[in-house]
């Protein structure tokens, strides 16, 4: 008898405990602005997807609901079940109150709130969710908000049915006065307006850089920023509100599409930034296959728009979360590899990626239900992405400056190589001219002189020749003399006699004296050189002046010409003037003489200007001494 009495007492105590846990702990509505649900609410998991509101009313009465964790956001990770949340409310004021219930998850398939009044009557307060047009929401806001009115001292029980199958169940819930709930949304919208502005600015900045420098990294990065902007707006429900409010169900898959695209794009940007290729990275082939896999994964959610399977959604959900972590880890490994190889610019990308890694870890662990907090507001992912985008955009400008300097160095080395090559060619030409002039003068000249002496040795016998033979003899002597003169002129042109000893001016003075004795053109030579110039420039200037003289003699039909060589302002100016018939400098540039002048002026980094008309031609050449 005593034992039975003890059992009855124990059963009564347990009943009192459960009843007090589920029906004796209402949310007391007083003058406060906001009220916690986690300290007063209960939940139930509907794994068979067949419970109704009537079932939940009975389950609550039978104490089958599980109490929420006080002070914690209701989070269960990935789910394939329906969930019910119940909480009691009591108005302690002597007046009616206007409240709002807010469920602040980023997205939800379907959401239905019911009110059970004191009389046992159930009142549906509206069916909403991402599977319905945005305008169907009880209150048009990015969060799921239900207006609630409680009469004086009214008691009621509210039941929330949530369908988040195929998604992460993370449901921050609260009750507050309507004015305070709406006012609390203003700073949140302002904050996301700021972050959106940062993303849009970075995207436009990179598009402008792409249009300016035509570097594909800026185009890929701009697309990446766009994808991540859509992703974070989806996470807060703003993309559905702002961009496509009449396309319900789309945002179920937009996050998956944007996440997969972003992973592949971020790998592509990394490869371009650190100049990863087959020759400098062991990871190159892996990263190439990996980014293509990410882009293929972006196609699957597109197909799921037409026909969806819960198992496929689950697989894609976990793969995308895994890809987000793996992408950042792969990038860090590849960047560290390039830094070790001496690519110092990789430090910028490394720091930016570490910032992103912290945000991704925070987001993924929350998504999988491992953690239940945000490192920074509004969440770790948004802050990490923003920090990464700002820092990496700065790093891209540094990369541009780095590549610009590197290009300038390469151009400088190329220019130096071209100068060295040109020096070698001109020096080789001068050496060959000197050798050829010496061989012609010493060998062929000597031979012709001997031939002339041998023939003139028979001059006493020329009186015995017939008239025709005498003519032939004289013609032969004349040809030999002409050959000697031509040989002397060719040898002189190849390398003026005693040029190294006499120098440029004395050699030209001698040359003009000879020309004025034999040419029909009267040449005036004006010169003023204050300093000695190096031998390579001196002989090149001689070649230029000689070509100018030859062109005047052959083509100008002039009677008078003036050649000036003047030194001033650290440059040498050469001017050739004649009173000939002129020519068209725009069309008559194919002559060997003109081409020789142009090539030598270019070799000396000089500038040439030709002014020609029917009254004559003036050619001005400016050659810098440095």
C-alpha cells in the first residue's frame, strides 16, 4: 500500500513537472520591447511529414514536445523533416497590444503560424515562404514577420510549422512590439546597403580596369564579386525581395549556383594573380580540373529548377559546403607554393584568403549546425567576403603596378639588347668596311697599278701600232685609269683615308674640297663642334652626311648646296640644304640612300625632318649626345 502510494505521488510530481514545463511557462507580455522565445518555447520534429495543427495541439497537451535551448538560436543543421515550434503568450497589460513574430532565417520553403485561443479555436495567421510570391507574405519584409494582436489579459498558444527540407535549419525567432520590430530592421537594411555598395563599387572598379588594361583577371574577379553579392543577398532574403520577388522557389537554388560558380572563379583569379602555370606549380593540373568541377556543380541546381529530388538536394548541399572550405584551402596551398618560389606578390592574396577563410569556417559550421554564433555582425561570411574583396582589389592594383614595372624592366632589357645588337651589327659593318677598303686599296689597287705600269712599258712601241690599234691602246689605258680612280673612290667611301687620325670635320673638309673641284655643284660646309664625340657616333655621322651628299649629287639637279654640322643643347644638328628640284618625302622613301640615312638616324636615337618643294630640299637631323 505504501509502495503504490509512493508511485502515485511520483507520477503526480512528474505530471506537474511536465505540465509546468509546457503549459506553465508562458511569455509574459508587459512593457518590454522584445521577448525571448527560446526560454519559453518547445519544438517537435515531424520526420514522416504527416502531422497537422490538430496533432500538435494534442502532442502539446500530452507533453510530447521538446523544450528549446534557452539563449540559443533554434538550429538543427541540414534537415529533411518538418519542424513545429510552440509557445504560450499571456498579455499582462490592461490594454490590447500589437506585436510581431519574426522568423529571421535567410530562406524557408513554407512557413505557417497558427493561434490557439482560450476557447480552443485555431486561427491560421498566414502561409508564406520562398515557394510563394513575395507579395503573399503577411508583412512584406526580407524576414518572415507575422502581425499579432492580443486583447487585454488574453492568453494564447502559437504553433509555427516550418518546412526547410533540403536546407540548413537555422531559425532565429523573436517577438516584439510592432514599432520596435520594424525599427530594428532599419539598421540591418542600412548595413546591407553599405555592404552591397562596397561590392558594387569593387565590381565596377574591376570592370573599368578590365576595359582599361584588358587583363582578364579583372573580368573574372568582377563576375566573382557579382556572384558573391547575389549569394549574401540570398542569405539575408534580400535578393528575393529586391531582384526577383515574383519567382518563388528560385532562391532555393540560387545560393547553390552562385556558390559553385564563385569557387571556380576564385580559383581562376588565383591562377592569374600568382601566375600559376604548368612549369612553376605542381598543383596546376589539379586546380584546373577542380575549377571545372566547380563550374559543372553549378549546372546541377539549374537542372533542379525543373525537377527536384530531396536526395539530390542533400548531396548538392553537402558538396557545396565542402567545396567552399576546400576552395579556400586549395588557394592557400597554391599561393604558399608560389610565395616559396619567390613570388612576393602572393602575400597579398594569402592575407586576403585568410580573411575569407575565417568567415567561411564560421558560415559553414553554422550551416551544418556545429556552431551557433556569428563572429561579426551581420555574419562572419559577409564580413570575411567584404574584407577579402577590399584587400584583394587593392592587391590587384599592386599587381598592376608590379606587372607594369616588370614590363618596363623587360622593355628596358629588350631595348638594351637591341642597342647592343645594333652596336654589334654596326661595328661589324665598320670592321668589314675597313677590311674591304684595305684589301681593295692594297691588293686590287696594287694589281691595277702593276697592270698599268706593264702596259705603259710598251708605250715606245705604240708608235708602230696602226690607227685602230692605237685607239684600242689608249682606250685600255683610260679604262685602267678610271678603274684606279673608281677603286680609290670606293675605298675612300668605305673607310676615309686617315679617318681615325683626322677625325670627322677634317675628313669632310677634304672631301668637300675634292667635290668642289670635280662636281658641278658648289658645296658650302659649315661646322661648329665644341666637344669631341665618340668614334662610333662620329663614323655614323660621316656615313649620314655622305649619303646626303650622294643624294644631292645624284637626284637634286642643284647648283648649290650647304651642309651644316652644329653642336648645341647636348645634341648635334645636321642640316643639308640645296636649291634643286625637290621630291615628295612621303612617297620617295624606297631608295637605298634614304633607307640608309633613316636606319643610321634611328640607331643614334635621332630625329629627322625633311622639307622639300620645287625650290629645293632641306633635311634636318637632330642626334642626342647621350
